[in-house]
C-alpha cells in the first residue's frame, strides 16, 4: 500500500513546481477577482441534466408470487453431510496462509 501524502507535503510539492516554473523564465499572471474564463457567458450547467422517458414498471407482488410458486414446486432436499474430514486453511490477520488443519464435519 502506498503511503498517503499529507497536505503539507502536497503543498510543498506545488510550491517547488511553481518555483521551478518561475526560475525557468515563466511568469504568473494576476487575474482580477470575479473575472471568468467563460467567454460566451452561457450557463454551462443548463443542459447538464437529461431525462430518460418513463419506463414501464413491473409490479413487485406479481414477481414475488411467481418466485414463491417456483419455490413450492421444488422439493427441498437436505444436504448430505460428509463423514470424512476436510482440509481448512488457517490464515493470519493479513490473509497470508499459515497452515492447513483437518476439520471434522
């Protein structure tokens, strides 16, 4: 897992990048407060929502009835228990395998 950078580390990285840009001959423009980069002065979010036409819904009661009918048709058979022991993997807190043990059913 990668270590997460703190806000102070990110801030220092940005300040270093700005210093390198300025040292390389770059210049930072001062833009007045309230000035927008939106040249057309149009609302960018006006057409953001598109609605799909209404879909026909299935009544839940009909679905539940059909599922219950199918459930009644199938006989429930108890699962057979195996009389033989089976192997079970023991892992540590991190999910790494530690050992195999035999478990009686």
